[in-house]
C-alpha cells in the first residue's frame, strides 16, 4: 500500500474552510489541473459521484469520484477511478485549531504488480499525488477567507 499525506494549518475558521473546500462549485478555483466538473455531478451524500475532466501531462483525462463518507466539519472520504491507474482512496480531515483549522489530506492506493507498479505507481504516481497536494494547499492559502 502506498500512502501519501500532507497536513497544513489554515488561518480560517473551521466551518468556513470546510464549507469552501467541500463545495463542488469551488473546486475549479483551487484544484490543480481541474478543467471542469461534469454537469450532474453531486457531492453531498455518501454514494454521490462527481466526474471531473483533468489536464494531466498535456491531455484531458476523466476522473470519477465516489463520496464514501461526509461528516460535516470533520472528515470527507471518497474513492477515485481513472483509466490506466489504480483506484485511490482519499481522506480529508478537518480539526479546529488555534487561529483556524488543521487540514490533513491523505491518499492511498495499492500499486499494481510488475514494472508498471514499481515505476509508475510507486514512483511517478506517488510524486504526482504529493505535488498535487502541495499545490492544492498553496491554492487554498490564496482562496480561503481569513475571517
């Protein structure tokens, strides 16, 4: 199992941060590489799905997210499926903290076997996920309200 994590404290009230991050209409503002959210995508109740068009390596690819858990102001968990890559499990954890909230991003996936799993999944995909997490946090720093 490959697991990638990143934690960051934002100077935004917990409720405001959670509401902004989980609002599907805000995703294009901070999600790296997001081209569009497909019409009909929903993100409010476990079982909801969102289909995204992402720009990766100069081409557009489809990413399908399925919401597994949503506990307001605490946790969001979902899976993502993209052709040619292993299914990934995502968690977003929120906790009140002095002066704002702590945000922890987690992605884990089971690498495929063989050379593809070693080179693509364990090396390239892991690095890509970590880079996307860092860029997400940077984008959120510029977008989240501070009061």
